[in-house]
C-alpha cells in the first residue's frame, strides 16, 4: 500500500485532498467497466464457431 493511501485512511490529510482521492475512484470504476465490456466482446467473438 502506498504511503499516501495509508495516510488518507488514517485521516492524516485534509478534507480537500481526501475529496480528490475519492474522485479517482469514480474514474477507476468507469475504466474497469470499459475494460470489462471490451473483454466481454473479445471473448464473445473468439468463442463463436
């Protein structure tokens, strides 16, 4: 675990930095959804006879 993440979870940083940290999770979630969709379509195409 990175030190910055550890500090955020311990409450050692200000609210503004914590809000910026939370915003990154939303972008990460969108990237994960896009990756899942891409992998799904590739798997579907490769599994067709």
